[in-house]
């Protein structure tokens, strides 16, 4: 990969004749397929409605690639609206970094967190980048910036989205044929317009089918390229938000459907038919960089990981053994999303928990975004957006919704990690802690079964935070256990933990 980029950089600096000689030389990367990327954004697309529609192109991508469904944040972090959604897709970070909380774009931080095409231009200006949108603010606000080589803007409100989507498709087909783009972002918006106008019924299905046919034209243009045999294409389809069913609409913290998103990706290194539980909407950019062989700089502070890379989080291994509700009443019986059974090596101390209260939350539990947030919407549970798949929750608020659900005191205990005496380790994990009353969250470590040593005490909000805590390993220690104790809680808020890594 690096060889190819160097060859192309040189080619720009040399005359056309010499450049052609360099590119055709057997000593350059002529044999390596040229990596290319096409990202197609479809506004307000509910995947469940794709499944029930006649959408052969989307179906084929899902069969041959990875489909990761997840739920969005919502207020107070950001509305489940297009401005924050496309900003998350473009930048690979969540709204608390990119700053876009609604469609006003007030507070945008694109200078610090630019879109993935702009990142590519900064890594190597020789990348040929292209974006085409008919929601014009995505260009005028800089969601996809002026650093992109070619930006095509239609005004959907003026032309009507169906017409604009056709123009965008035609322009992108032309560019795929004549412009030799390396990375493109193409926005199709009619699905959102139709869902707002008439809900998620038959007209919406028709809009999905029309957009699927447009996707088919784009994929056809890719395959028709004379150089296609020596190219390696990543195709990504993602949506910025869902729609309420069946009425349509989005923007808030409604039960789930307006928060529902997906990242669909097909390309080399991505398993056919993969259905990862740890894919999030922010993962588009890292997936693009990974395909192109671009190392994401830690200074970019991405919340993004490639869809082909699995989280090493032990909690996710519980996904297939999660149960349906017991005492919770608002969660549909079809949603399986909790267990008290810890993954291998982990344990939960429930000995100080009372016998009453809501069964699901009696001590630390392992749960999903879907299950936990449907227990009670609009209480900031939705905003634990840095968790992925299955995570651990201690929730004194939900526990107290049944008689006897008082005095929450439970400890989540990690496996024993090998450590080197006299050295240092770092506890990395994701935390989402909301403070109320006298509740306390204590993180402690124990070396070789010795006394607990407090590392961190939570007594104020720590929302959707990636923690990195240094710990000194004492002389003689060979192993360390990490404990998360949530206590002094009596119908207060909650604490979520995910992705503990000891480095
Ligand atoms: Zn909309």
C-alpha cells in the first residue's frame, strides 16, 4: 500500500511521460490491486424496511458483507437528526466531539474533526476525492469540506429529492467512469423525505426500491470500469438515523426506531454475512481508512473502528445467551437483552443486594443498548454511546421500580490479569456514570488476592467517557483483579462499564 502511494506521489512530481513509465514499471506496485472506496449515504433508512422491500442491491451487499445495526445517542447529547448523524458518519467521532447537536450545526468542530475525505487529502493530496449531496448544508456547513477535490451540490428542496437523487446518481456514475476517484461519498435523500411526508408504509418501500436501483447503477459503474479487474473496492452504505414506525419522524429519544442506524460494508477483509454486535455509526471512517491502508493517527481521537475488527470485550460473548424481560414492563417480550451470568473469568458479587426489586437489575447485569434504553427512555441511558454490543450496568433507578428495590450494593469483578512487580499498568475502560444522591462508584484493584486499593471514586457525572487510569504494581505482585463497586444507591441513577483493557 505504501509503495503504491509513494509511486503516485512521485508521478505527480514528474512529467506525464516519466510518470507513465513509473506506473507501468514492473518494480512498482503494479500487481497489487488499487484500493478504492465508495460510501453511499441513504437518509432516514430503516433496515427492517429494506428487508421487507424489494431491494436486491442492498440485500446482496448484506449477504456478501457486514451489517452492523446500532442505536443513536439522543438529547441531551444530540438530536437523532441528520446534522449530527451525517457528522458522526463523516468524522468518525460522536457529537460530544464533532459538536453538531442538531440541524443548526451550531458548535460544529470540523476544524478539529474533519470528514474522512478531508483526512485522506491531508494524508496524501494525490487521493482523488469526490462528494455529491442534495442536502446542500452538508457542503455549505463543511460536514464534507472544501478540501475535497470534487464537490457536487444539488438543492433537494428546490429540485425535489427524487430528481436530485437521479442527478446525483448520474453525476457519480459519470465520475466513476471518467474521473477515476479513489474515495467518494454519495448522499441520497428521498427515503427521508417520503418517510416525513407519509410514514414508513408503501410509499417508503417504493422510495427504498428506487434508491436501491440507484445504488445498483453506482455498483454497475464500478464494475464497468476498464481497470476494475485490478481494483479492490470497499462499498459502504450507512444511514444517519431511523424513523418512527409507522408514522415517520425522528429527532428525539423515542423508543427505538428513530434511533436505529446501520453500517453495511462489503470489501476485502470483511466476512460475508457478518452481523457484528459491536459496530456503531461512527465506524464508517475507520473502515475507510483501514481499507486504504491509512493508519489512523491517535491524535485524531477517533471513536471509530473498522467493521472487520472485533472488539476484544468479553461482555460481547454473552450476546447469544441474553434473556427476555422478567419484571420490566415496557420492553417488548421479543427483545432479548439481559443476563446475570458473567462471562468466563468475571464474577458479580450480589451478596449485599436485597431480595426484592426489579429482577433484571438486581446487582450488576449484562445488557444491550436496545434492552436497557427501552426500560425507560430519555434518561440519558441512550448516551452511553462509547459502549458497544453487550456492556455491564448497575442501575439503582430501574431496580427501584418494584417493591424492595432499595439499597443497591454490588461489585463487578474482573479476571486476574498477569502483572509485573514494580511496574505500571493502565486500566482502560468505557464508563457512563450519572450521579445522584449519595450513590458512589468505586474502582479498585487487588493484587494476588490482597486488600482492595481504591483507584478511582465516581461521585460526579462521567458520561460516555473513555477512562485511562495508571496503577502502580507493588513488589511481589504477579496478578491483579479489577473491581467496580456501585453502592450507597437508593433509587438514584446508574453506572455502565464496557471494554475493560489492562495495558
Ligand atoms: Zn429527516
